[in-house]
């Protein structure tokens, strides 16, 4: 059987091979796969949040299910059903074109709509589960078609049931989102306010916020088409406030974002940079010069080399701050 090079199917631009790659355009195309063990599949969107650490023995299913449909139209909001294979950013742009809001802070996040709940994507103070209503999908192991609400998805920070109990066996076909007709801006995270002020926008609408987010992301994050990467490689750790107070005595400039009364989120990039990794290159992989949270492939790096670099960064941060970073990118073996 001929091997398939996956270089074009992952944003790191890693050359790794698989034996079987199915393009799924309708859930009926999954029928022949029912009953196979849960560990026999990898489900692929646009490959923007995976690292191929070696050649892949599992069957790969690429989500190509398309379509955007308004299924409920109420006074203050609409509910939209979106195919899992739709590009996430294109969906955000579609929502703005219709005059809806709620996901504009998530502009320019790479990947598919079907991958958004898996990772519970988020940026600039907003997570996709805030607009999420339900999803449809197929459990390949049992062959059952399921509709799952927010509670069933077990959303947490960059996590869900699809990265745990249902990992690799649940194929998300469609996702339902509630989009607002009335706009309430969320501007307190990152440099959104600063960009809007620079652009002399005094009463921002959803498109203005989206444009600001796009400008920020483009200034900080490398284009995967030019430099292989998967965006933020690590999660921002959430720690107890008491631990933050201890760390701030040693590191008075350590930033924080309040999660609740007893927990804060610490920017992983700040810690990585203060450990000296920002801009550091080892062979053909490294930490990006503008954003330490982003690991990059300069052209001929391997997934194994990037994974080893990630482990070195994790070890360094733990030695310095006593915090173990978690990988946000999914490692495929």
C-alpha cells in the first residue's frame, strides 16, 4: 500500500506518512468504519493543532463536512448550524457579514469548526463554549449518532471530553452556535483597546473588534504558510492565588489574569521568555522570536525534534517557577 505524505495536512509542515487517509464529506461515509477500536483513528481538521512526532499507523479521517444554516431566528439572537469541516475564521467572517456578534474575539484562529469544541478554543477573553449550544456527531466505535449539549462536552480551559474519553473515536459532524444580534464588546484582554484607540475607533462594533484581533495576531504570530507552527504550543497555567503570591515575591513583574477569587492564569509566554527561550533555535526548530509560546519549524525540522524542544522548555520553566506547562498541541504518535 502506498504511503501518503501528510506534510500538506499539518501547519508545522512536518513530513510524516500514513497508510490510510479518508476524506469524510457526509456522515454516511463513516458506516464502514463502525466497530473499530477507539485507538484506531485520528480525526483531522486542518492540522493546525497537531504535531506529527512520527509516521502514523492509525486511520486518519479528514473532516470535509460543509454548510452554514440558520436554524432558529429569535429577537435577540440566531442559532446557526455549521458543518464540522468549515474553516473557523471563515465562519467568524460569515457571522460578521450577517451582522451577528459573539465570536469576533476568536477571529483568525486556525482550524475547522469541528475542531473548535475539541480544543475549546479561546482568545482575548472569549472561549467558544460561550456561544456553543450543542453539536452533532458519530461515535465510530458504537456507530451511534449523538447530539451533545454543553454539559455533555465537559468543556474546560482548552479541554473537552473529545480530548479524553471520546478521543479519536467521536467524529463531530455539525456544531450549533448562538450568535447575538445585540453587540456587547469584550475589550479588556490583550491589546484590543490599544489598537482601537490607535485606529481612532471610539464606538467599536463587532467588525472593529475582529479587525483589531486580526491585527494583533498577525503582529505576534507567524504565518504557517511561511514558517511552520501550530500557534500556541502550551496552555497558560492556572494556579492558586497563594502560589502566585509566593512567586511574585521572587518575580515581581509576573503577570496574572484573575479566574476567580482563588485562582489566576499566568502567561506561559512570559515564563518561557524569562527562561531565555524566546528566539532560541536548535537545528531547524525553535521558539519564535516574537512569541515564545509558539514553537516553529524552520523548514526541515522533525516532529520528534519539536516535541523534544517542548520537553526542554517544560523542564526549564518547572525548574525556574515550579510550574509544569501542559502542551496545548495534540501530539500524534
